[in-house]
C-alpha cells in the first residue's frame, strides 16, 4: 500500500500533537501585600484589599504553533506565564443576620510583557459571590456563583494563541462542618 503526502502528514501530526505522556508542573506563585479591616461598612463585616505579583516558577514552553509548522514535538500547555505579572484582589463579607452572611470576591491578573519564549499570558479576571447559612456553631450551608474570564494569550511570531480565551460560570453548593472550636 502506497502512502500519500496527506496521510504521512496526518500520521506525523498525530505523534507531535497527541502523545500519551503525563503533563506535570508547577504554576506561577503569587506574592501579595494586603490591608484588612473589620466592621468597615457594617458591624461584623470583613474587608480585604491586596496587591501583588506573580513569581514565574511555572514551566513554560516554546511557541507550539511554530514548532508544529516545522513538524517538531511540542506542548500547548503552559504551567505559568514566565513573567512577573501584577495581580490584585478584593474581598467583602457582610453578615445579613445572626445566621446568614454574603460575600463577594474579585481577582485580576494583567500580564504586560512576553517571556523568554515570546509568550504573553492571558489577562484574567474572577468574580465570586457566596451566600452562607450558619445552621449552628458547627454546621453551615452555602451557595455561590463564580464567573471567570481568561483573555487571549499571544506568541511573538505567530500572534494570538488559538487555544486561549474563555469565559466560564460555575454554580456551587457547599456544606461545612467545624470539627473543633480551636480550628
């Protein structure tokens, strides 16, 4: 059976794209300095604001689009951005009654330069809200919604990373039990 250039390319691309190894690595670490205040707007409330930066500990890869074009093995997975990115977060928790509380959390990351491989990570934003019911001193129930945005990342030579950019929404239900009064 003779082979065709298209069939050979498909087989080659299968080996460079769909390997079976396990991908493991560390993501970027985050370092924050923050300010916290109790009873800011309402008695019993908690407010926190933090500014920081990422520390580029995550494993980064070379441009997968460029490597793929020349038939070399590559990974599209980036465990970090490989850059020091500014980050900020804000949290506000407010009791509504003796047994009910609401909280809101927001966080953002804004990469503004490319790493040594020519990669600029995605801008990211997260917004989370939670409603918690304290049934007793030890038992709580909560429900929440998290919205997460990840913009487009880019490669210096090949432009926008086609595998980046997403918006997701997650709804959650939770049950908490306090094992000890000292924890």
